[in-house]
């Protein structure tokens, strides 16, 4: 039996407390940023390229000029490219509650249209945005009065000191796999080496699985469900080949300044020490689009204006946080649609 539509009065009444709490968390987060001299910005949703990551899928549209000329545009999957242009223009601390759009994404934790809270600190370290992310996690709990976050049988105290775990250590502890041994000195993956280790650990590896495919299988099945158990987890130092927009670590060039924040096995935030080298960024984009073409038979254009701006962008760190997921955990909601004011109806 299908549930009643979200606009049914009884169902709306059931959802309304979480929706009001959503507004309270948003107001608290906005005040938190403004108290730290951040400027709220509004990045446009129409873009010439929606991002160049192999597994991100955009909604396409078309602009019709006054003379009738047409050109392809996309709804952005993140405000990242526009926000980095603002850093190049001279902004130093910015945040955006951005409405973003991702195709092929619908489920308990995924909606095709959702809110991404994204922020950047120019000339500040990667560690500064890690601290921001944990502060916002605690702020959401304080705002809703939640003592514990719970989801699918997992609990997490958002006020506990976070576990800090490198991806390599997580693979060792939770999957029994030495991940760094499968990376070259520049962080390129050795597919056959990882495939052998994965099969020994009990994974099925298809002949056409590449290094990234195998990495993802292990991460999803053995690592992510264990993260954010009892306390938040900062999963950091991603392999460089899994961090297309992050700069390489000064400590180990095989890994990058990328982290993700987890609570109750749920990924909440993805942050970087930002890559600002346009030549390397172009090469990474091209590699990602080659992979997208191989898997999905399509590719997105490279945003040349963004690469031009990147050459003028200062060193910076930034984070994209799934605001709806944060509200889910802070209110005890069971699915993302329960914290969206007007969720997209399901397919008939």
C-alpha cells in the first residue's frame, strides 16, 4: 500500500515538527557562520558544466537565446565551481545553503534535489574545516535537543571527541587489506594488486572492475557501516586517485587532503584542502570524464572559465555537508523525504 502524499493533512502534521526543527538548525548554522565573519553567498544553479566526477550525474537543460540560438546547460551538482570563482574574486570566508540536483539518486538517504551546505576558508588549513564540521554536528544536536543520533540500529553521540581514521587504516582494521600497497608513489591505483587482495578478503571482483570499482566495493561493504559508531568519525587521507579536487598531502603524496565526516554509518560531509593547480586539475577532470565515458557512455564539458579562475584562487579549504542528512539525524527522521518540505513524488 502506498503512503498518503506528503500534502495529506495528517501526514503533514506528522512531518511538521521535523520540518520546523530543520528551520531552527538552519538559523543556528547561519548565525554560527556569521559570528565567524563568513559571508553568505548564493551560487547560481545553471552551469556550463555540472562537475567532472565520473559517478556524478546531472540534470540537463537548454538555454534559448533571444535570437533563437541554443546551448546546453546543466543544473549544478554542487556550488563548488562558482564558490571557488568567488575566492578568486577576493572573498575569503563564504558559505551557501545551495539547492543542488543529482540524477540517478533516490532513496532513504538520497533525493534528486537537496540542500548542500558548502563553505570555504581562504588561506586556512584543512584542519580548520574539519573542526568546523564537528562543531556544526554538535550545533545541530544542541538545537534539536538530541542527546544521541540513531539510524538503522546505529547510535552516535555527536558531542563525543571524534575518532580520526585514515582510509588506509580503516581498510586494514575493517577489511584486512593493505590499501597503500596498491598505490604508486603518486597515488595511482594498481588494479590487479587490489583485486588479488579483495578476492582474498572474500569479495567478488569482475573482470571489468577497475581499481576505483574495487575500492568502492570494499569501502561500502566493510568500512562505511563501522564509521561513526558511538562517536563521530573523521575518515581522512583518501587515496589521491579518489580525490579529484583535493591537493596532495605534504606528508605522503600517495594520499590527498580529503576527509569525510560520518555518524551512525551515514556520510554527512566531504571536505578538501583544495587543489589550485589548473594544469593538474584539467588532467584529473579529463581522466574522470574518460572513466565516465567508459562506464556510462557520456561525458560533461570541462569548464574553461573555472580553470582560468583556479589560477587566481588562493590556497583554501572547503566542505560540502548534506544538510538534509544532518537534519535527519538531529531529528530522528527515518528517511530524507521526511525532512524535505516538498519532496518529489515517487514514480507512478
